[in-house]
C-alpha cells in the first residue's frame, strides 16, 4: 500500500485493508467473514420476500429480487409446474446455516490460526502466503480462484441439464442441454444482449467452465514465463494494483449485467422480473419502467428496475475505486491535492 514516504504509517480503524494487506491468514479471515455476511443477507432477504409475497400481484412487480432468481432456475414450483414457493424457505435457511459456518471460519482464521499462512505448520497452507510483487505467488493463488469459478459454472450447467430451469418461451420448467458450438459462443460476444436460446446460454457457461479450469490448472502448475519485465507488471504489481484490477472486473461485470438484464427476457423472464426497461440519461445512465404499475406494485417499480439500477450504480462506483487504487499503485500522491504547495497552489486549503 502507498505510504507517501512515511516508513511507519498508521491507519484509521476504517482502513481495514491495511490490517490484512500483509497478513495472509487475516486476509482469509476477511474473505470467510464477507462470505458469511453475503450468505446471511441472501437467506434473510429470501425469507423476507417469501413472507411478503402476494400471489395476486405479478412477482416482477414486487421487487422480489431473491425469489425471482430462484424461480428463474426452476426452484419453488409444484409438480404441476406452478410457482408456489416450495423449497424456497429451505434454501433460505440453509444460507443462514452456512453463514454461521463461514462466520466461524472467519473467527478461527482471525483469532486462532496464524496471522500469516507461511507461519502455519501445514505445508500446503504455507503456499498461500501473500507476496504481492511476486508473480509466481500471485499466479498460484489466481489459479485456485479460476478453478472454483469453473466448478461453479459446471454446477449451473448440470443443474439445467438434470433438474431443468424456467423457459419463458413455453412458460414451464424444462431440462436444457448445453450447445457447445464455438462459432455461436464467439458470435454471442457481440450480440449477447439479444440471446434468446437457453441452450446457447448453457453452452457459454460450459465453455467458461472448461476455459477457467484449464486456465486455473495452468496458473497453478506454471511459474512466470521469461523475464519479469515492466510489460508484465514489474514495479507495478502490488496489493493496491491487484485490488484495482479486482474492482475493475467487478465493476464491468455489474455494468454489463445491468445492460443485459434491462432488456433480455430469456435469462430474466418477464414473469419474475417484470417488463423490459427504457434507458434514460441525465448526468449518468439510468433505467425506468415501461409499464404503468397500477396493480399495487411494491416500492412503485419492477424487480427488473431494482436489479438493473442497483447493479449499474454499484458497478459505476467500483470503477471509480479501480481508478483511485490504480493511480495510487502507479505512484500518484493524492495528498498533493490537499497540499498548499501542491498542483493547486495556495488556493487549495485543507
């Protein structure tokens, strides 16, 4: 992290990254704790939405974000294919239970285990030490992340193939076999907003699974190829730089998801998310409903409008965080902006 020339910097309690930057064990604790918070929020919000659900009003008009996602992957239907919420409470409670498990893991790594994994007695744990400027260390950790993401894609593809997901074209749950057509997958890079085939959606996920697991194995098994040059990140690879890249990835994914969910009705069926939105622009883009919600819609907007605008807003600020941390990683000193002798001269005061 940038210290602005101070050999012994101190940070406020709110600068939590400073505590875990060079403590890999505490870094894992933060990861586990965050996962527990996410699982708890998902479980609690699902139960809240299920309790407030009114079958006389379309789900897409009730801002039911969590149960809409469950409905779109075929969860909550009875044997006749009618959505009843069956099994939704079970999934929510499981998330609450998992949140406690993750929370316990976070506490163990934060209180009981070593601050740094390199100090652990287990050899395998020692490999997950943090050496921010060491590309071999970073590529090893990256590889494991890629494999987990690939496995998640496989789970999704297999769920659609074995259990089935909701197909708005027929208004029912059906099993979907992936279409692993590389030409189609390549072409959908440029028209993914208009994808109307669940087979193509699953094919894209199957390709991602293969690509991510293969890439993960490559990153785990190999070391830096050739000399570690500035082109490959020398003198730039740092905790702050990696944080900036992570924020960039999250931000762009959220923005892409916002544009996709705003109009795509195959992956985001009208039945569960509401009608497609209209794009507006003032200071920044935002989306508005295209229907008059006279049926007593909760919060006065559709589920789709809530998802899209929240994703875009969070993505926008994640990109700002990326720019902030990327500039700091490159050596830009933001304290100069508040310095009387800085680029703004005497007119700039604290």
